[in-house]
């Protein structure tokens, strides 16, 4: 079942109508949790999936509880290492398979929402260690981790924010107009996913299928090849955007109808002037998670120990953070390229900013950023770089390379 | 509190390289030239060293959220110092 299916949408509409008529917080919490477990049940493929999910959640909960009671650094480090190792094995990463024994990957376990569970597990463990989690009970933790509005593809909500709404379980939409807006947003999300995204994907498939034909039936002219390529080049990012932002519209608006405020995940990403800004606009909750749990600790460790090297090492921290973000997206080799491009993009943006400060000073940088013509050029250039990164998002890397070779007249 | 405020102001001046910077409670990152994500971490490290305190990851990110200002930052430093 997905969030655009009739069952999911009818279920959401039916529950949202009666949810706040039901008496008492505990009844609503019970229904929310039951709905989440029910949704997860439709996603778990087999008993091995249940065992894996249970072990994953239980380990996260008990370690977080232990870290709350006694914040031991080695327990945190050991848990994070084990968690990441389990993640790499469970996700069947191609680059890990190339270097590790094959027996490690010969398992039937597929955990629903594993990629997003990982982020929430790390967040809860680190914040528990640092005394930032508050009350941690099995019920709250389970509801947070299995929240049907975030388990499969985010947005990545933080535990304290979830608990604010979970403890009250009261309406968060202030009047009839706000409720109507939420229903409209669900409808818009369905439209984005089912119509716009589907059309963009169909267009992309058609154009790229024509481009990979060689010999008889191949596109004859270079001009037409270029035109077809550009169509495929722009349509795939449009598909990803409509698909993911549409999904987010449905889950964010749907959650608000049940009194849960999920964080926004998109803020006009294609008007970003560079890749650093882009990651504060596209999949924002992932960008902020990466900033808080990857970039900040990495840069902080360097800047605390070697303050004189901090400025020059910042771009390396940006690269590492976004490279890892890229490969988190999927287990195949294309995501390594996706990660490399994103890492290079943010590192280049930081280096360019450093260059501007060195040559023009802070005041000069401010003037540069305020210049509207420069902004237009930067936005257009960054948009095309974003499209290039997403060009490597489809898992068929050979096909992506073949498309590029066709464009360059090499195939 | 006044002493904490003066010391925080001194840290700001060092981090942002502006000897004439005067802090007001209502100030936000937009009001201080060069206060971006990176200098924010530099500022936190400098405050931690100066006051012998430690900020959690969640606290660092909260400080840059809308609605947060210099007044909140000074209050956090003062609370941790106690």
C-alpha cells in the first residue's frame, strides 16, 4: 500500500473525520499507533522482515535508555558502529559486496523504512547521550519510529517535536479554513504523484528509450539527439520533484489532520543559487539532519583540535557530508556518482565563497549576493548542476552513461 | 548576567573580527555580518572554550531556528555556567 492508494486515502479521510470526536488522548494514541502498525504490516514482506524490524527497534530503544541513564561514550560509539555495519549489510551495498565476504549478504532480511529508521535511531541515541531526549517510553518510541506519516520516506522528524504532539493528541489546525487547506493539499499531492510525476516519467522513459536505440531505428540527426536528450535530462528531475514533494504534501497534510505536525521538506529547491542552499530547500529534513549529525560533529572535531586548519578544511567536511548523503540514497554504483557530484557541488560552493571573501571582503560578498543578475546566472547554473546529479539517480548506470555517449556522438 | 553578556560580546568580536560589535538581545544571525552555519559552529566552539561549557547537537541547531536570538544565546550560556 502506498500513500496514493485508494485504501490509504479512504482510510485517512475516514479516520480524520472521527479522530477528534473520539474521547481521550489515550484512545487517539491507540488508534494512531494501531494505524501505524497496520500500515507497516502491509509493507513487511515476510517473518524475517518482522524479526529484523523488531531487533532494529528494540536495540535502538534499549541503547537509548541505557545512554539516558549512564551517558557512556563507548556505548554510543559501539552502537553507532554496529548500527552502520548492520545498515550496510542489510541494504546490500554494491561497494560493500565488492570487498566483504559474500556470506554476509546472503540473508533474506528486508526491513521496511530502514533508511529513515537509521536517521531516527542515530538522532535518538546521540541526543539521549547528550541529555536532550526527555521521557523515553516503549509506546512513545514505537509511535515515533513507526509513525505512518514518516516511516517509508520521511520527512525526518525529531523525537522531541513528535512527542509534543503525541502527548496532547489534539487538533493542530485552528479553524475550518485550515482543515480545508489540509484536504486540498492531500488532493494536490495525489495530483502531483499520480498525474504530473507519472507524465514526466513516461516522457523521460520514451525519450531515453529512443536515445539508446542503435543501428536501425536509431535517431539519425545530432540536433534531434540533443533535443531528445535535453527532454530526458529535464523530465527526470521534474518526475522526482513531483513524486517526492507530492508524497510529502500527502503525509504532512494527512498528519496535520490527526494532530501531528510533520516538518516541511521542500522550499522551492530549484531557485537555490548553489548546492549548499539547495540542500536547505530540497529534502530539507535530510539536509538539516546531515548538518546536525554529520557536518557539525566533523567540523567541530577539526576546528576544536586544529583551529588554524578549520577554514581550509570546511570544504572537505562539506564534501564528506554530502558524499555520504548521496550514497545513503541507494545501494548501487550510480549513487556513488550521485554522492560524488553532490559532494563536489557543495565543496565548490564553499570554496567559491571563501574566494569571494578573500578577494572582496565580507562587504564585497554581501554586494555580490545582492546582485540580481548574478543571482539569475547562479540559479540557472545550479539548476542544471542539480539536473546533472539527478541524471545519475536511476539505478541503471549503464543506461545513463550510454545516454551521455549518445549526446557526445560516441555511441 | 552582565558579566556573562560582556564576555559573550568579547567572544563575538573575536569570532566575527569586529571590535565595535555591540550585542542586543533581539539580534539574530541576519543582523551580524558573516554569521552563517560555519561561523555559528566557530562561535559555539569559542563560547565553550571561554566558559568551560558544552553544547549538545540539538541545542546548537535550535539556536539558529526562527525566533531564536542573541538574548536566548546569552541565557543558555548563563544557565550552563551555573
